[in-house]
């Protein structure tokens, strides 16, 4: 299957999956390789035969949907985001939550893939925030639709390359084991729960102080679905809670329930009080 054939297939199929083709433009190589392997497994010669298979077999849409999940992740991805959370936004939010008598700081990582993002939050919380707020504890829920990725997350072992953006002293504390694929120290797994949930159909119960929904809904979902997901995300934010989206993402129209925060960064939105 050529790149052009794959692009045409994705452009045709994406709306039926409530996805948007433009979100896959830069990362289509990953998806197209998966689709190519699927065609080989099915004994199909090209995209046209696979399209006919989709039209004849409704169950194949679920397979294609799973092939379209992009799984690019690493620790401390987009360093500036986590720096601002640690230094500016989360301390104020922790002070407010503790003043309300809420010792559990509730976080949701949506589309967590193999766990790098939620574990980054755990490391940041314990090493960057708890020394200032010793009475606070982390209660973090991480969700993804892919059980294989969640199994890797629960295992908690990662190649050294995925740690390169994590501050060096934090990397040494969180991954004290030698070797090319060290495992996360047990203390940083505490308070972190992984659940299999498809963001389009199911979400954990709130309220949350912080929701990270980066490079998932507002990159790959079709605009009507984006608005549905946004409304549900906002409903799960507590007063003054933060929604963090990807650095190259923008929210759909009609986001009046959220106010701009942390200018000039476009990735943070604060729930209306």
C-alpha cells in the first residue's frame, strides 16, 4: 500500500470513526505501517480491497479504530508545560485545595498510553511539590483505550531514551536501577491507578484538580466530538481546576466555561469558578 493510498483510505474512514484526517497528517507513517500489516494478515492486496472489507464487515471498523491510536510518548514531554505546572500553577492550586480541607490532590491523565505522562506527574508531585506541601497526597487516575499499552504502564519499565527530558536528579531518584530499561521505583507508583476507558465513551468520575488531555481529543477527534468531550472534561473539573491540552492544540469553539490562564502559554485553561 502506497502512502497516497493510505492517505485516501484515512480521509475516507476518519469521519466514520469520528476522527479528523488532519490530525494524522504528520504521524500517518505509524498508522499506515499498522494498516499495511493488517492488510498482509488478511491477505489483501491494497487499500481498495481493505475498504471493501470494511464495507462488508462492520467488526473490522473496530480493528481499524485500534490501528489509528497514535502512541508517541516520553517522560516530561514538552518540558515547559511541566515546568510551569511545578513552579507557577500547581502550588497555588494545592494551597487552595488544602485550604478547603482537600488533602487528596486529584489528577486525571486522559489517553495515558504506556504511562509516561501520569508517572511524570507522580515524580513531579513527590519531588517537586511535596517538600513544600507535605500534607498533600496524590490521587491520580490514568486512562487509555488500549489494554496492551496499559499493561506496559502497569509494568512501569522504560527504555533510557524515554527519560532523557526528565530532570537528571529526578531520573536518578525515580529510576535507580541500572540497565537499559529500568523500572520505576515503587514509591512513585503509589496513588496511580490505570483504567481501560475510551475517552469517546467513558470517563472517570470527578471532580479533579488537574486534567491532562494532551495530543488526543483535540488533535485526532472530529470537531463535533471534540466539543462533546470538552463539555465532559469541564464537568469533571473542580472549582479553579486546570485543563492542560497539547502545545499545538486549540480548543473547539464555544469554550465559554473556561478562561485563559498562564499567558502566553496556550496549553492551560482554568475552570470557571
